[in-house]
C-alpha cells in the first residue's frame, strides 16, 4: 500500500471526560469545499511529528492550544483515507487556552451537540462523514462503560 500524504485533525469536544458538544469548522476554500464543514487540522510538514503538526495547525487555524485525548482510529494504516493521495489521523481534543476563531481556512465555527443529529445539522465534507459516525460511536461506548 503506497504511503499517502499525512493529514492530522481533531474532534474538539467541550470536555474530554464527558463530551457533550463538538466544534465544527466551515471551510472557506478551496471553492470545491467552501461551505462544507470539517474537523480542524492540516498537513504534517517535513521534520514534524503528527502531534507537533496538530498543535501547530490548531494554533494557526483557530488560535487555540489543545490537550489531545483518545485517538479516533481509522480503517487505513494512516488513519482515515480522504482520497487517493491523503489520509488523516484523528484524535479527540479539548481547548485548554484561547477562544476559537476563524483565523485561517474557515469562515464559521459551531458547537454541535454530540448526538444523532450531528450528521443532519451541518453538511460535512464527504470524507469526514464516516469519522463523524466513528466519533459518535466512540463517545457512546465511553459513556456506557
């Protein structure tokens, strides 16, 4: 299996111990994705670890510092395959410093309730839809323990 471009992103929740809300970000570019919602994150740069990249991306995109929680494992060795060229590694995260803002790549943010309406409230980027389902499943599993 060829190595894909590594993307990293987070499902920002209001509380890692008892998540009730998820922060979604609406893309403002490129034109093909503008208006669709996603998990914030971005590309891993050369010489950067995945964890370093996700922290840098959240500072650049939203102006926040985060604490990483559990990973959200995908079916591909590199996480969630987004297309033929890229895969995304995902974690839950909680903001520990700063107020999220639309600094780069987004024009709107929304806190969404982590329940079955999550897929119906906003229009997710198609590649993120299975990740949304996995987030819900993982949250339900942790609550039922």
